[in-house]
DNA sequence: CCGTCTTGTGGTTATCCACTCACCAGTCTC
DNA sequence: GAGACTGGTGAGTGGATAACCACAAGACGG
């Protein structure tokens, strides 16, 4: 029949599309709140095959975190390219200024947020720490900034993350305006 | 029998003990990852009665968040009392300095972290925003600090939160040292 | 001491979930 | 074109889970 012309991919390709679609699935309700069936459906494969591609749910989620770690670094790299100079100050300023655009990728943001919550699961905790390690070292390398400045950058970034997560942008109240300022 | 001498409380009292014990239950694996049975067991009541005390799981979790909001404010108030003067700068410094002690209450921290993740659930999102609103306005009132300074305080606090959540204190690597600095 | 109100308990149900396994169908190799 | 390999499915399994309900038992007012 017509559907005989079924798309077949290599396992590696499939793994990749699964990771990309799984981001959207997990973003909404996190690790515990999302079933492997939902993830499989989002990727357009059977749940059975999902378990052939990934050992178990925890490994799958950790892989999703790693994938997001990549995406985040790419985003930040693009932001770094907008700096006026290679002076540490200028680079960090550019990063901070365009961080809003980085987290306009809401799915990415939500995955990282959820991942922090279930960092207690050993495999996932590892992935989260790996993500932070890469982020910090990348920012350090690209900016050459001092510890204090880098710390400040991450603190600001985390605040922005939360503001987006709790949809504070839609709130017109003093507290929200203060944290946005 | 001896157990005939069963403790009986008013519903209000029970509600309170449930909230206190539920904090520990939800802290480990968050809203989605924790069953109502676990919460009931931790409070020493039947699951059925839990549903008499709280309409549903979402309402229960939102109440837990509100309870944590109280606990957090008390903690911060205690920290504010250690300030050298009532100058905004001094008060905020005192708050920041003793924030580590505030989040030594790991359960409280984890609840707030998990709550951010499921702020998409309407009832819970409301509770989280309420929590931030009270926190910000309390810090503003007790310190009299300017918007920028308050914002900085919260950004630092959030970074500390994450460091604890992902157990970065146990990591001996440059990135972890940078973020702790 | 009786009726009523509230605290509190099992048990039930319908659904869902992580994970497994037997099996089908292209495709590559010799 | 046979045999082996790999992509992929669908139906299960055992256990958990949110929410409901009928009913028990202690307290309390009259």
C-alpha cells in the first residue's frame, strides 16, 4: 500500500529526533509528570522502541538535559558574538543583555528548571552538574571575566529564568516590577 | 484496648500537622513525583481523610507552598534582626550573609524549587506568585532598599538555592568554586 | 442518654505507568 | 536468495495512583 513507503532512519537519527521532541514533552510537566508514552507519541514512535533507544526513563531525561545543555551553549555563543569588544566587561554585558532572547526558548528553560528539581535522581543530577560545568567554563573562556563577575551573571540569569517560569511578565504589581527592573 | 485512647484533633489542627509533614514528603520528589498516599502516611492519617481536608492534590500542594512562604518569611525576619543598623545597605547585607542558614532548611528550599517547576498548574502558580510577592514586599519593608538592591538580593538567593539543590557544595571543581565564591 | 456532628477509616474503582517481549519487515552480505 | 542484522510495533504485566464513598466511633448539646 501507499504507506509502504515508510520512512526508516538509523537508530542514531531516531535518537536525535526523540531528544528534540522530548524537550517539548518534558517541558510542560517535568520528569515525574510526563509519561514515556507521551514522549514516544511526540516522537512518532512506539513506546516499545523508545525503550530500545534509551535504557530507562532516567537515562532518557538525562540525555534530554545534555541536549539542552548543547542548545543553551549555542544560544549563549550567539549572544557573545554581539559584544562590542572582547573585553570581559563588554562580553558579559552582551550576554546579560541578550539573555532574554536566550530564554525566549521556553522549552529549554523549563527543562533546565525541572532538571534542578529532580537532581536527586543520580543520573539526572550528574547531567545537571555537567550542564552547569560546561556553561560556567564556556562563559569564563569567552569572556575571560573574574569569578565575581561570572557569578553575578549566573545569578541574574537564574532570576530571569524564574521570572519566566512563573509568568511574572504578565503580572502588573510592585514586586514583579522590582524583580524585572 | 490501649489504643482506645486515640488522639483526636480538630480539623484545623490536623490540617496544620498535615501541612508540616507534607513539606518533607513533597520535598524529595516534588508535586508529580509524590503520591497522596505518601503524604497521608507521613501525616499519620488515611488517604481518604486527606481528601476531606483538602479538595484535591493541587490544592494541597498550593497550601504547602503557602505554608513554606510563612516559614521563609519567619526565617528571613530572624536574619534581618542580625543587621548592624537599619540602613538599607546593612540590612540587605545581613540578609544575604545569613541566607545560607535560611536555606539550611533543605525541605523548604526544595518545595520552593519544585513549586517553580509546576507553576503551570493554575492553583499552584498563584501560590508561587503570592509567595514571591510577600517575600519581595517584606524585604522592601524591612530594608527600605532600592529596587536594584532588592533585585540583586533575590538573584543571589536564587543562585544559592540552585547550588544547594544540585549539591554543588560537594563538588570540587572550578565551576563550582566560581559559583560559590 | 439520645440524636447529631465531626473526626477518621478501610475498601474500591478506573486509570495510568514503567518496562518487557515476542514478533514483523526492510535491507545488506555472501 | 538464504541468513543475519536492524528498525520498528503492539500487546501485555504488575504495580501504583487520584479520587470517591459508605460507614465506624468519639465528642457534645439538650
